[in-house]
């Protein structure tokens, strides 16, 4: 009977050790998975910041192209009309808007120069 109890206790201890070893292995796997996911998250966040910057810059370019389009339309108006005073007023207003856009774009570029790593491209 005593031998049977010793055998039973030994078997139970081996079962516990096996289970603990299995749990330890699974924990190590989870820790490794967590590290990989954190790395992917960090890379995704960086890419997201780069894309947000690119979207912002593209929106500024679109705005500038819209201003250029206004100037071209104004040029067509000049060819069609002879009232130069009104045309000069429109040109001056457009030039001021373009100057503001250029100033804003310069400020944004300076701000983002410090935010993004220098990897040769923004895309």
C-alpha cells in the first residue's frame, strides 16, 4: 500500500511538472507574439503619421492648384473684358491668397521636418 501511494504521488508530481512546463511554454509563446504585435503596431502608427502628413501636403497642393486655376480663369476674363481696374483688384486679391498659401506651406514643411525621420522619402 505504501509503495502504491509513493507511486501515485510520483505520478501526480510528474503530471504537475508536465502541465507547468506546458504552461511555461505557452507563456513564452504569448510573450513573443506580444512583442511582434507591438512592433507591427509601432510600424503602423509611423506609417499612419507619414500618410497623414502626405494627405495634408496634398491638400495644400490642391488648394494652390485651385488658386492657379482662378488666375487662369482671370486671365481668360482679361482677354474677354476691357475693365482693367476690376481685373487688377482681382489679381491683387489672388496674389495675397497665394502668398498666404505659400507662407502656410513653408510653416508646415518646417514643422514636419523635425517630426519625420530622414529616410529619403515621405511615401
